[in-house]
């Protein structure tokens, strides 16, 4: 971690009489081992609370550290799933430095199990941070690639929350608001990172999308993106961005009206405004946004022989808890993944940041 960013925070806390220990060994996709290293650091320094200062990986890692500190006899793997964090973790404050995961607003944290080549989530109300500080000034130096990956992760949260079957009036309102902000401000934050209003709007969008999906859950884009991430280490937001249009095309027959709502929210009406036409236009808008943000159309690391295993991993994650509008079989998922092998050329190598 570049310590210049949290330096003012550290000196203010010290001035207020709070002594802080910095743990900065968090990989891009936090692993069980990285959580355990944080737990060891927490215990050896006799800490009593946590501040997560960073992106989604840092916030998720802090949630994992807290869950393990609060429940020392439970492994992270045992806590996988819903409501298995039995005792409360120590207080956690989140200060996001990217606009994407919305983890500062959610019950969930995602970890990579390197031994079993899979990602898994733990989700519990006790993981919701006690405090969150959103400061767009912390995001002004983010490179365009991270701005794009974060923004498209937030877009996927908003869209999957809206088209899923768990939506409420409240969550739908949050998802639509996030979508409108992303539509208006993500290209500007990508082009001109120093635009503080664009950064603020994107931070709010990520937060709102987090507030939506923490109540509704996500869908197949996340399940497949997690599987691709655990196999090839792809950046989460980039994997989501690549997969989302394919999942929406496949899901459209079961969510025509909802996709049309999303299109209307960003004013894509013109000429043929049937639900079907609007839905196609919305998916086309995501394709165009991906292109403008330099998102690859395929996954060059993807190997044909891995597809059955990646599909199984994705569907194991999605079923039965993701409230998807249309159920996917193993065969459907494999066909979808094949499109990533044969996507429009030229393919681009995804390099982890
Ligand atoms: Fe996500």
C-alpha cells in the first residue's frame, strides 16, 4: 500500500490518542492465508478494532479478519454462506479508496480459496461496517483501468439486483439511481480522473449499488466472474464487465420488462420502444460502454478444457441462492463460456493490476 494516502488519517488518529498498526499484505483477491496473516497481526498487536482503508479487497479482507477474531474456533471456510458468523466481530470502519465493490455498505465479503481453486462468500448482518467515510478526494489519482473495473462492478451490482427476483421498491430505487450516475459519470471519471464531482458521483453510485445488492443478492455474471477470477486471477470488475452482456442476452426472455425499465432510466428510447427493443438497446449500451472503457471482449486465458469445471464452479455458487430471472443448466453455462473463447477479435490479454 502507498502509505501517503492514509498518512493524514494515521496522524489524526495518533493525535487523538489512538495507536494504529498498519497491515498492508492484502492481495487483489483476498485469500484465506491473507486473512489469517491479518488475524495474527491483530492478535499480536492486541488490537481492539479495525479500519479498512482501500478498495473492495481490503474491505473484504478486514471483514474476514473481524469474523475470525470474533469467532476464533470457526474457520473462514466454515463461515461460508448466510448467517454463519456466530459472534460479533470487533468494530469495523470502512474508507473506500475505489468506487466499485460497495463493500462498505454490504453484509458480504468474498475470498479466494487457493487450495480448492474457488471463490466463496460469507454474508452476515454482523459484517456490515459500523462506520463508513466516503471521500472522493482519495480516488482522484486512480488509473483509468481501475476506475473502469470498479465502475463496471458497480454497474453489474445494480443490474443484477434490479433484474433478480428479490427486488423491492427500495432496492430498485437504489439500483436505478446507481445506474443513472454510472451512465452519466463513469465515462467522465475514466477520461478525467481529477474531476472531483465525477469521482463523488461514482463513489455514491458504488455505495447505492452495494445498498441494493446487499438486500437482493447478485446473479450469474458474478457467479461466472468469480469462477473466472479463481481460475485465472482476473480482476473482478473486468470479469463482470465481460460476462454481463452475455448473461443479459441469455436472460432477456425472462426479464424483458425489467431490462426495458433499465433502458428507460438512462433514456435509450427511440423509435421502436417495445420492451424487447429497449432491452436489446440496453445491452448494446453496455457493449459500447465496455468498448469505450477498453474492456476486452474475450478471455485470452480461458482454455476450452477448463470450461466444464468453470461452469460447475459458477453454478455451484449461484444455485440455489442467487435469485436469477432464468435458470441456467450446465450446458447453457458452457455455451455461454464458449462465446468468451470465440468473442470478437482481436482478443486482449487481461493483466491483473
Ligand atoms: Fe461485484
